[in-house]
C-alpha cells in the first residue's frame, strides 16, 4: 500500500516538474525572442504618419531585428513620435545619421521600423538619440495622387464647360471664338493635363494592380484572415474604375489633341474646320468619353450634355450652311 | 443539564440522549411532528416504523447531520444543533453511526476505511499501533484477511461488519444503527443482531437501532418505540408494544410474521 | 414545549426564483468555504497527491493524443489557403498563435471538463447518496476538506500543467506536418511559432488554465457534494457538472480574452 502511494507521489512529482519545465522553457524562449532579458537603449524618431505602427512592433536594421517599438504617441509637433528599444549589442553598428522609415515585414505583414543608412564617420547612437525619419510611399499616398488626378479631370471638364459656355453666349463670332489664341492654348493645356493624368493614373493602376493581384488569391484563408475583406474589395473596385478612367482619359487626350492640331493647322480654313462634321463629332465623343469616366465627371458632363447647347449650335450651323448654298 | 427521567421502560441510569418536541419537515412535508425520547445509559432502544416514517431523520438529527426545525436535542448534555463545528466534531467522536448501506469509502481498502478517522484523531499513534488495533478489531468481528480488500469485494454482511468496526475503533459511547439488517439475508441478519448485542455488552454502549425488521427489534431491543406519522405511538418492551389491537401496530406485526 | 413552527409556504418572489437565488447563495458559500478551508490546517497532502495523480497524470495520455492531433490537423487544414497565398512559411506562426493563445487552454479545459469533471461529479455524487460523506462527518473528519479542497486544488494545479503539455505536444504535431511538407527545421519552426506570442499571451493562457481548472473542480465538487435523489442523482451530478463547467469555461474564455485585449491595447 505504502509503495503504491509513494509511486503515485513520484509520478505526480515527475509530471509536475516536466510541466513546469515546459512552462519555463516557454518563458525563456519568449524572453529570448522579445529581448526581455536584453539591455536596451531608447531612441526616438518623429514621423508625420506611422501607418498603424504600434508598441511591440519590430525594429530592423539592415534586415536584422535589433529591437522593438516601445511607444507611439502624438507629439503635437509634426505628427507622431515613436520610441524604440534597441538592443545594446546592435547599437554599435547603427550611426546617428541613420534614417528610420516605416515599412512592413511582408506584403501584408506587420508594420516595422526600418533603420537604414548611416555613415561610419558619425558616432554610434546613444540612449535618447533622435533618428531622422524618412517618408515612405504608402497606400494612402497612392490614393492621394489618385485624388489629385480626379481634381485635374474636374479642371478639364471645367475648361470644356467654359468653352461651351462661350460658344453658347456667342462671345464674339465663331471665327473669333475659334481664332481665339487663348482658347487654343487652353485646349492645349487641357490636352497636356489629361495626358499627364493619364500617365499618372496608368502608373498608379499598374501599381495597385500588382499590389492587389498578390492579394487576390480568391477565398484564400490567409487573405481573408489577414486583410479586411471589405477594404480589399473596395481596392479592387477602385483599380477597375481607375483602369476605365485611364482608358477614357487616353481616348480623350487623343481626341483633344486631334482637335487642337486641327485648330492649329493654319493650312485648313477655319470655316472648313467648323463645317467639319468629323471635328464636331470628335468634340461630342470627347464629351461622351469623359462622361463615362468617373462619377464626379459624370455630374458635370451630364449638365453639359443636357443643355443641348452644342447640338443646338451645330444644327444652327447646318441650317446656315444650307441657306448659304441656296 | 441532565434531567433524570425515570418513567417506565428499562431506564435505570443517566439520560444520555434526550429529545423534546422535535419537528422536522422537508420541503413542507412534515416528517417528525413532536417527538419526545429519552435514552438511558447502556440500553438498546429500537425505533420501529415504516419506510419514510422519519426514523433515519431522527437519528441523523441526534448525530447532528440534520438540523431540527424545532425542538431540543441533547446528547450527553449538549444541545446538538447549537454546537460549534469543533465541539460537534468532539461530540461525534463519542458517537458511532452505522449507515444503511454501510457507507464504506469506495475508493479505500478496508484498512484505509478503518484507519481513516483514527489517523486523523490519534495523530501521535505509531503506524504499527494503528495496524495492530485494526487487525484486532477485524479479528474480533470475524473479518480476518479482508484488510486490503476494496469494499466492492465484500459481501453485504461483511460490509456491515466493517462499518461497525470503523466506528468501534474510536470506542464510541453511543451507537446509532440505521437499518442494520437492511438488505441482508436472514442468516446474516441474525449474525448482525447478535453482533449488536455483543457490542453493547462489550463496550457498554448506548444504542438506538432504527429498523423495520421485527426480528431485529425483538432480539436487540431493551425497549421498543413505534414511530407513526411523525410521532411515537407506543413504547415499552417488544411484547408490550405488540400486545395491542391498534390497527397501525397490528398491520406492522402481521406483515412481518405473516407465516 | 416550543410552539409548533411549521414552515409557512411563503416565498420572497416565487418558488423557482427563490430556489435559483438560494442556489446562487449556496454556490457562493461553497466557494467561500473552499477558500477558507484551503488555507486552514489540517491539510490533506496525500489526498491532494492522489487526486493530482488521478486528474493530471491519468489525463496525460488523452491530452497528449488530442494535442498532437489538434496541432497536426490544424496545420494540415490551414496549409492550402496559406499556400494559395504563397505564405506557408507563416504556418508555424499561425499555429503558434492558435495553439498557445486559444487551443491549448480551451481544448485541455474541455477535455478535462468531460473526463475529470464528470468523474468528480459522479464520485462525490455516489459518496453523497450512499451516505459516505455523512459517514466521514460522523468519523469527525471534514469531508469538505478531504474531498472538495483536495480535488479543487488538484484540478487548479493540474489543468495548467496539462495545458503546458498540450501546447508543447500540439506544436510538435504541427512541426511534424510542417517538417514533412516544408522541410522546416526544428529551430526555425519553434522560433517562428513563438515569434508572434507575447508575454501577455503566455500569461493569459496560464491564467486561463488556472481559472478553468478551478472551475472544473469546483463545479464537479459542488454538484457531486450536493447530489440528491439516489442513483439517478449521481448520473445527474456527473452530467450537469460537465455541462455547467463547459458552459462556464466558454463564458470565462470570452471574459478573459476581453480583459486581455483591454490590457493589450491599453498599454
């Protein structure tokens, strides 16, 4: 009886010690990885935007983890001040003219702080040093550029509106209107802006496309797990829209250019230009294309189409022509 | 404290257990309705009654396992339901209780069952002494070679004996038997009845025996009380109790000795 | 003679509501008694060890098997979606988070609730209905201390230890799968598995395990200790112990995870 009692005690003791050992190994393994038992120094950096960086994120130097983010706080000055704990052992390799930027450790991974550069001549960082921050291109920046493009497109429609208004108001004769140097140059600048916008947009689109296609493994668990699906689907939609807009813009740009060249072309009589159905149709398609471009554009363009000004103007022209022939 | 009641029966010593006006009900169903009882030193009192008549409840209240709704229960001069935990524990050391199904601890061997309370109360006792005492009591109860058996390996009669051994090892002054012959065959029942008498003689205990077995009542009881509808309706010697035309008593007798 | 004091059938609200609240009171009293008794001598070290053996060591095989299969299957099932994404290298990290943060404590607790909880409920229940608990009281020992305290202490200590085993073996199961498919080395696997685990996660899991262990013990003991109505009551005690402790474990899981998240994001 006694021996069986003792056996149980021994087994329980062994069982417990192994369990506790597993626990301790876990603690030390974690401790090793989270540099809990490593002495660190604190370094600061100020960013205008930290893109969701939080305390506990890793700090990398030349691709090696050297520490973690200790705190992220709004400093009031420009943007956000972060404090990083950097392992003492790694400090000797980081010089105080190094720069910090926000990145991520994978395509859709955690935010990290990347420290890079630094020249060997400068002293190494010390506790309390401030590292200069470098702005990184972020998704937000991409979206901002896109917004600018949209504004540009708005300007274009604005210009077209002005043109049509002038026509409608009959500012001067048609000849004057068409001779108007400023109009021509306006048109030219429109073309330029559109071209620029188109190039920009295409670039962004391809950026976004590659960005999203990597995400796009449909229904993939990781994808759903790691990214917010709503944001993702929005992003995809945006890409499609932008692609459309970009195509439209390209067409518009080409059309406008032809129109502009025609006007500029002194060899062609102005009358011929105006009577040129092709040119008129061109103008119409321009408007149509622009209309299908984006929702914002749509609103303006619809207003433009609905007042029939241009059509009315062309019809009048035709009638006049008919009279003149008689 | 110890008010002497010498009204008939076999009473010829001190009152060990005194019950006055005891009421107890479970969820509004009354079980005991005004029970008075005096048990004198070293007598065997048998409480007869039908199943569910509250016999077991009575001795559980005496043992302090249940609290009375009303009434005074004194055991060796102490009011049981007013005692503190420690005092109650002290008192219980003097009370042996044989439960209906013996209530041996399933997970322990016979020896562990018996030593369970010993090792908790005689902490200074050497292990060899404990073993000796256990072997002695097992021998005296005819339970040799069962020390290391589990309760599930024992027969009903053996279980009762171990149950008795478990209480006797503490040398109780009072023994409470709850259906000592319940679930046993007649031959074993006779053995247990003899054992109860033996214990009373050997250890000079005061006993209350709860039963509905008239043979048991007849052989073990110095005094018999009949519990019906929560009250004692008759008391006296076995013959006195059943020398009656009371239907409630007769039906009981008829059933037991029908042949 | 005292006047007859038959209990009047008056309830504060109604019979059922009253009994519900008196049960709550009884449970609180039971828990309070546990904390009082656990710190007051005499102690029952031998019984605690015996219960540790029954609860901890005897569950180890089941826990190990379940842990290994959990780790293996979880990894296997997660691979296709991660590989579609070209991120199978994330498997260890994913499994690490899943097992250490959630699965190890929860699955261990549920298994223990089923195995140990029902066992305690049935054992104490049968001791109650066969009057063994009263017999213990009559032998002037403290059945609460001997039966309840020892078991609750044992579950509170053993469940966290079992969680440790489950965590390690679960990760090993996952490692087997990852190693076969990606040829990841042992060191890299465990490094990756722990890389996303913070001390808070680790502590939280241990706290969870302690709370679950206590819950399993106290529920089983309460239900068993207060079993009534014969053998039917024993089955009921065992069954109800499992149901209630599982239910409570899920509730506690939610609460603890919520609290941990507050701490995580407040800091």
